[in-house]
């Protein structure tokens, strides 16, 4: 009697991820992407491990982070190079310690050598500075935290800096904007590795957009206001943020700053990087987002409170800056269940 043989499908090998850390790295730059990647195990068949993660530093052991918490590095740079194992994804974290890390020969040498045997090289936030320092971004498009984009562009002119991108892939090099955008990038890596359905389930589990709408500059209206050095522009920015329901056209703002409209427009853009009209609209969208998240006010009421004058104008502004309508935004992010009439159709 013939024996039946059961064909067993061998589970795929986990993909090796090497996370590079250093003193005063940002802890979210490390754990955010790793939580997204390793979260795939919740939705894969039993026995399948999606990623094998190694955290490496100049010395194995505890590494301080900007929050005061420590991360345990399981390998030193020397040991990680000595084992010779192929790397699927090399990730370089960012953080306040990046400036000092750029002066570390051991770190720069490790990233350069490890990158040669990595299928993908990834930077989170200011980790892009480290990739640029060793020439990996030469002739490529890249991004970093919006605050550091001008520094990256000035220090490394051979890099094409995209200041408003959440993340960028150029060949096998991936770079992300600030902090939480590393999770967006990790979700894209996860989709590439395990498919759209798994990535979508991980996104839902982590209460994330599958693809975040808009760019990183949408979040920074108040931070931009803190950067202005010209006292008149600084006061104008404060006034805008505190009086969004008022008429904020360039004529009124220039008069308030005691400048001609031409001079005001030039100085405003020099200080903020955007036109007065763009800044006012972005600030209004930002205020409207908070109201949509935290209040039960009708959309047309919020539009009036934040200076849009009508729900239709606010809808168009949301599409430009956020990529979804105000109604869709509330459905995703409101903190309570609010009952209201839908927005008028476009």
C-alpha cells in the first residue's frame, strides 16, 4: 500500500532589520518603525516571524535617548560587522544626538560598511544627515525633519532635498521626515515585504492612515511662528494665530506691520518660507482640525470660527492642505461620536 506524503510548506525566513542607535537618539525614531514592522506578526499565519530585529550601537548595552529612557543595544558595531550576516533593511535613527554622531568615525564606518550588504538603507528624521555625510544621498532625492531640511540642503548641496515629503524612496534608499513619519515609512516597507492587506491591518491596529494625506509642513504653523526673527513679522504671526476669524488679507497685515505690501510680502516669505496667504490658510486649517477633533460644533460653524466664511471654502482648503474633506477628517480623528449633517457636495 502506497504511503501518502504530506508536503509541508516551510515558513519564510524572517527579514533581518538592523537599527542603528547612538546617545541622544529620539526614542520614537527607534521604537515607532520597529513597532510597525514587528506588528505584522499579529496578522500573519502562526509560526511566521516577519522580522528579526537587531539594535546596534558603538558598544552593546544601554544607550540613552532624548526622553531620558534607555534602549538596549544587543550588538556593538564591531560584532555586527564581524557576523557577516546579510541585512535586509538597515535603519539609522535620528534625534538630538545626530550632530555628535556625525563626528563618530566608528558610527560612520559601520553605516558605510553595513549599507554595502543591505537590501534597503533607511533613515528616520535627522538620520538622513548621517547617510548624507557618507555620500549615500549624493545625486538622490531625500527628506528629513522640516526644521533640518535647510541644514541638509546647505551642508550637502549634492542632495536634492524635498522639504514637504513625509518619506521618499530613491532606489534602495528611503528617507523620512520627522519622528512619527518614520512609522509611515515603515508601513510602506511592510507593504512592500508582506503585501497591502497585511499593511492595511497593521495601519488600522495602530490607528494610522495607510498613506498619510498632505505633507509634513501642515503641522507646523505654530512652530514657524516661533522661528521669525524680525519683531514686526513675529508680532504679525502671533496676531494671525490669535485672530483667525478676522480679515487677514495682505493689506490689513501689512498695515499692522507698518510696511508697504511689497516689503511686507518679501519679509514675510524670507522669515517663514511661505506667502502670507498660504500661512493664513494653513493656520486656519490647523485650528479647524483641532476643532473637528475636540468639539461637536457643526462644520459650517467651525468654518466661520476659523475665518473660512463658508463650509465650502474650508472644504477646498482641507483638500489642498490635508488631502481629505473636513467631514472625512472628523470621522477619522474625532474624540467623540458627533452627530451632524454632512458637508455640502462640491
